[in-house]
């Protein structure tokens, strides 16, 4: 099963004070370089971008090999999809800010489980002003 990334203690933030703290942390997080962001965690028990990417790619690799030559539909949250897109060179964090993948946005890509080729995107809005 492919789950959304683990945000650790920020998973279920309910109070207004916690939401504001998390919002400020996310704003700082969004400004980090690719290398910094891949390693940084907003909480000790949070999954880093790198950990999420490894888990995501491991799943895709297993499915691609198991269903070689078939069309496969993977459904995911935008955040983890954005991590994959940045990793594949589709854009960087500034070009793909929070909200840049719309609900029902998708990516069509081909993979043998190791190499990934992006063929089409829909509902992904790149911010090219950066």
C-alpha cells in the first residue's frame, strides 16, 4: 500500500496555535534548497523527502516489475507526487510550490522500475517566475 508521507507530530494538528506554528515551519521549509529539503524533518518522527521518495520508488519499482508491460494507475497525494517530480527533474521546489498540483492532477510516466520518463502532466501548474 502506498501511503501519504508521515508528518510525525504534525499529522493531526488541531489548535489554532499549532496550525500557525506549522504554517510558519512550512513556509521556511518551502524556501530550502533541494539538498537541504531532502534531509530536513519538521519533527524528529517525520518522514523526510528522501525517505518518502525511497519508499515511493520502492513501491513503484515493485509494481512495475510485477505488472511489466501493463498500464498501472497509482493514486497519491500531491506532496509525495511533487517529491517524485522534483527528483525526476520536472521542476524545483520554487516552481512547484504548495498547491501547484490540483485535485485530480496527474502524471503519465513510463518506467521499467529503475528509469522514469515523464510523458504527460495534467493539473500541475509550474510557477516559472522564480
